[in-house]
C-alpha cells in the first residue's frame, strides 16, 4: 500500500490500468480512476495469475507491466464544447430505444469505461466521445 502511494500514479494512469485489467479479463466494473474494492480485487486476481503476492496494490514493476501492455493516452475534457447539444438533446436526436441505450452502455462498461446509467448523461456522452 505504501509502495503504491509513493509511485505517484496519475488519474490517467489509474484509468489506463483499469482498462488494461478489464481487457485482460479482470472485472474492475468500470474505468473511473477510482481504485475501490472491485479494482483492488482485479489487481489481486491479476497478481495471482502471475504467481505474485495477492496484495491488491501495485508495485512499480507491476505498474510498468500494465501500462506497457495497455494504451495510456490523454483523456478529453468531460465537458461538451460550447455550442453543442446537451445530453438530453443528443439522446433524443439519436432516436435510440431504451434497449439500444442499455446495450451500448454495457458494451462500454465491458471495455472498461464508466458509462453511467441508462440515461445519456454527464458520464455516457464523454465516454462515447473517448471511444
């Protein structure tokens, strides 16, 4: 735990680690940059698969492995550019059914994105823009 805290892992790196763990089949239940119980369990399971101590906290070497195998990029601002439609307007203009929205959000979540709930709100729209 203290070793990980000294690494100075950035928000972007935290999301990249969550996405990579999800890509590898370890359930983080979303890439939001917050390493809660689900991410800690995913890290521990990944560590176990590598015959390493299951601490749920990353060492510097483990962080390098996950960041090297994944793609670390910059995240766009979570706000929509001025003059564009808001969430409700975009959702209405797409004409998607509730089932279609749920399917899209499940697919985004399976890719490690935090897509929020069935409503295309402040979480879903920025997530779609990132993909």
